[in-house]
């Protein structure tokens, strides 16, 4: 025993001492206190160390028969533990237990030196692994393992099986293992085989192994069942997994939370979110405690199923239990809340994220920037971007695109251009949305040329134009007034699907702007035949064209379509049109009580009825306009339009009806109407219009000047001078323009000498 321990590699070699050749000298014994930094070997026996005697104890222990071999081994264990401290969580520290002296001797003879397995086990593991590079016909596990027959216990064979890396080695060794005398069927060894087969996707072999397990009479435990479920989940065999899970439920076996996590994650990857929620409920009913990963997966599936409230409840439950949500969970809930217009919830989640010290990702910041952009809170958007820079959160192209839009809304044109240039300098400019954001900013500043340059730059970099790109390109050509390019772009847009209402509205406005009324009419027929989904603005533009052109039949058809569309029933503009077009004359008096009519809509209806000579309806609408108290400006605009077009009949008709209702148009409109009558030589009509307003206290000099001009145009110089004289006696300030008209009229008629006082006064005034 002594020789064995002394030969142990754990002990240091004995010290070599030189023989003392000097004769001993007798010296007086003086007590000297000395300290040395050299300590004795901690692994050597304490019996021979005189400087460190064994402490006294009340219960004296018997001396060990193995010269303190246990102490040596424990010291070696502490030494190995210190070496493994910095190796991470995967370092396998041997589990040291108390052994008898005989077991200690056997341990030393085995030369494990702190390793997990003995030399023969390690040799068996290497021998089986050595078959990995051989072909099937060259593999002979019996020849490889012939030296280990009868030397491995069942537990050691399980260790060899567990340490294999390839499924073929597992298959061959397991077949050899079953032929050994020490082998006994156990669920443990089958679980090891199932796990390795599952890791490499050998599902058929795993199923055969599980059936063999049942045939041997072994009862699978929750670990074996869980291993098989994880195999199905890992490789996307969801039907087999759920069927196998149903069989497990019949046996009333409760699985671990890790197995449930495997199943939930696998179902979620295949977008089977309904199954995820169903499995989650079963898990909770069985009393399995979820962990943080479980909550993360289930919250994601609830969001995908549109169950946002349930997801928020589970999120709160997760926090109350003590689990810290991941940033991805916060980001998902914030994005979902923004999409469902729960802006307060999104902001509360973001504040909670900041409170917990979690640094938001650029995706979360992009979602919040989208929220601030939608709510037009541009100051907070810029503040968030500044915060991102302070926390060194890298901005991606999406964030830069949103920032360009924010600068555009704030009117910071140069900042938007600088941001676009910086995006290009950083090499992030690859998405067409960023190009189109900059193009839209140029359009908002009426710079269609630069917007087209941005789109041309996008084309030069082989970025295909999407539907949205064609829409922006059409806006550029409409603003520029290029009819041919606009029509080509609209045709290209139509090839991607039915054109949107905004693009149709742009084209229609272009036709009206260029006074191409026939093309506008044809375009309206075209988009109605194509079943374009009208929005509010397109309806208004089409109604305006139909009313001004007197297209009553088409207008009636459009009204019928509007009546079936519930989206516009609460809009006062459309409500007014529908009520006026579909009511009886008896309802006229009650109409003002039921709703407050929209004056713009009434003005268009008035133009429509006048265009089709339906004067009864026109008078009815005019009465509604005047009755609102706010409709006279609309009537003034309509009469002014008639005057500009030279339609004196319609202008007079509206003016007469307004006068009959006890109201009057603006003095400038009346003056323009009188001047139009004078230019057309209809002096009598001009006199009638003037007579209706001449005695009004609010009559301005523009009306008198217009009447004087009408007299002058019709060659009535005396009447012009007489009107001037009457006006001078009441107001005394006709102005230079009015006096000039009178002088010109008298001069042209040769009567300037007869009215010299007037001429003399006018000359002296200059």
C-alpha cells in the first residue's frame, strides 16, 4: 500500500538532501521566530509534518489505513475544480463521494485522475467513434468491440452509447449492446437512442425504437414521451406530434415545460397559432408552470390571431409573476397596438420598456416613429430620433425614410434633402419607399422636376416601379401638366390592377385644368365602367364636373351608387345631395329642420338645375341656400362664374331670384353683371338690375360706376352725366375712374362743352 501511494502521480517527488560533512558544533539554544513563504505540499500526508501538528479533538479519529488517501483525492478535486472555474457552464466537474479505502485504491488503479469515466470506458467510446468514417460494408461493431466483451457494465455501456455523435454508431453499438450479458432492457437506454435519432431527423428509426421499447415490456416515462414529442416538433411533423400527444394524454402523463415549449415553438413556426393557443390552455389546465419562453411564444401567437387584448392580459400576467419580457415581446405588442389604433397602450408599453432599462431595437423605434407620424406629433418623432442617437441605436433605411417624411411635414425641406443624402452616403438607400418619400417631399413643395429626378435615379439603379411608384410618378406629371406622360403612366398603373381613387382624381383634375371637358366626361364613364372604388374626394370631383356640365342622367346614376355606400351617409356634403335629389316638394319646409345643408353641395346642385333649365328645382335649392344664412358667398361664386363665361341669362335669373327672396348679391358681383349688360348693349336689363339695388343703403360706388359705364357703352351720355350728378349730390365721391367715364362719354358725344364745369373741375383736379 505504501509503495502504491508513493508512486502516485498526485505526489511530488521526494526532496534530495546533501550529506552533512561538517562536524556538529555545540551552540547555545536561543529561541528564534522564523516565517517562511514556502508552504508544504497540500497533497502530502499530515502525519510527518512536524511544523503543522494535527489539531487536538475531543473525539479522536482512528488513523486511516491508506495513509490519508481520501484527503489526497479531495485535495486533487479542489485543484481540478479551481481549474474549471473559467470554463463556463458546460464544464463537467466529477461528483466526489465518500469511498471506502478499498474503493480508493481501485480508483487510483483505474487512473481516472478526476475524469468522468474510467480508461476502459473512454477507450470504448473512442473505438465506437472510430467507425464514423467507414462505409456500411466496412462497419463491423463486433470486431471493434471484441476487446470489451464482458468488461463493460450496463451503466458503462449506456455511457458509451450516450457519448456517440453519429446515428449509425448509435445504431450499431446499441445492437451489440443488446447481445451482452450485462444488458437489461430499460427505458433509460431507449431514451438515449431516441434522443440521438431525433437530433438528426431519423424519425422512422425513432418510431421503430419506441415500438421496440413497448414490445420489451418497458413502460415509457415522461422523459421518453417528451423525447419523442421533441423529435416530431423539431422536424415539423405536427400531425404525428399532436396524435402522439393525444395518446400521452390518455395515459395521464404530465410533461415538462421544456417539452411544451418545444411543441409550442414548432407549431408557431408553421403559423398554426390556433393550435398554439389550444395547447397552451391544455398546459395550464394540467398545472404545468410556464416560463418566460412559454409566455413569449404564446403572446406572439395571440397577436397573430388578432387577440390583442388577450395578449396584453398575458403580458401583464407574465410581469406580475416576475418574468422579465424580452425586447422582442415589447416590440411586437407596441407594433400591434399602433396598427389597432391603441396609441395610449403603445406609449405605456414603451414607457415600461424604458423603466426596466431595456434598450429598444430599431424596429421598436420605427414603430413609434410611425405612430408619431400618423398622429402628426412631429416634435416627439424628432425627440425620439435624438434619443436613438444618444443611445447609439443604429438607424436603418425605414427610420431614415420616416424621418424624411417628418421633415417634409414640418416644412424642413433642406433637412429632408440632407437626410436623403446621408442615407445614400451610408449605403442604406435600397428601398423604393425611401426614394418615393423624398419625391413626395419635393411634390409638397411644388417641385415636380426634382421629384422626377429622384424617380429617374431609382430607375437607373434597377429598382422596379411598384404600384405606389406609378402613383407618385403620375402626381409628378399632373403637377407639371404633361398630359401625354400622365396618360401613359395611368395606363401603366392600370396594368397593375384597378387604378386607385386618388390617381383617378388626379387625372380628372388635369383634364379640367386643361379645359378638356370631353375627355373628362369620357374618363368618368371609363372609371365607372371599370368599377373603381370611389373615395370622398373623387366623388366630389365627379359631382362637380357632372353638375357644371348639366349631365343629369349620369348624376342620378351616381347618386344611386352613393345611396348604397354606407361610408358616406354621415358626411354632410353627400347627405345634402341625396336629400335634395330624393325628396318631394312637401319636404322643402322640413328640410332645414332635419339637417344643416352643405352650401358647396347646394351650389353645385343649383348649377346643375340651371344647366338643365329646371328652374323649379333651382329656385328650391336657392331658397335653401339663402335660408342657411351662409349660402350667399356660394351664390356669388356661381353668378361670378356665369359672368366670366358671358352667360348673362343665368346670371340675371339667379340675381332676380335672390332679389325676390329679399336678399342681394355682393356689390362687386352686381357691378360686374351691370357691366356685362352694358358690354352686350342690353341697357334695359342693366337699368332693371340697377333699379333693384340703387335705393339700398349698402349700395357702393362700384355699382354706380358700372351703371355709368353701361350708359357710356350704350351711347347714353346725358343719362351717364345725370347719374353722376345724382350720385355726387348724395355721396360726393365718385372717384377718378367714375369721373373719367363721364368725361369720356361726354367727349365721345361732343357734349363736353355743354358740361364744361364738370370738365373744368376734372382738369383742375389733375
